[in-house]
C-alpha cells in the first residue's frame, strides 16, 4: 500500500464520519436538546445507544465522553473544549452527542 492509498482511505473515512455526525445532528436534534439540558443540570449523563453505553461528563471548560461497547468490545473516550459558559456548552453539546454516536456506529461497522 502506498501513501496515496492510505490518504484516500483516510479521506473516505473522514467523509463518512463527518457526514454521519451531520446526519445524526439533524435527525436527533430534539433528543440532543433534552440531553444537553439534563447534562447541564446534573453534570453527568449516561445513555445507551446501539447497545453501547455512553457517559458524558462536564468539566469547567468542556466535556468528556466515554463509551463502552460490549458488542464491539471497544471502549473510547474523548474530550472537547467548549469554554466556560453554559450557553456555549448548550450550543456545542448536540454536535458532541452526534460525534459520540457516530463513533459507535463506525466502530460497530468495523
């Protein structure tokens, strides 16, 4: 395999990943709003998605997500900086929820 093949494969994965995030953000907008409200109140949110468990934890400047997928037998974690303000986090969280779910979908696809 040469570098061009690897770059093409990376570009294809990026296109699928970011397209999936956009699709999920639109499709689940109202659910993500409810989740954002709950996370902002409780600072921790646990959900189940496609058989995997996802836990979100707010930090003063951002948010973590941890996944545990018994089906895919894979665990992931990610942190993103969102800033200090509640309103900034409220705007950023729906896309972050979509990112977590897209990661699970792609991991399960192999």
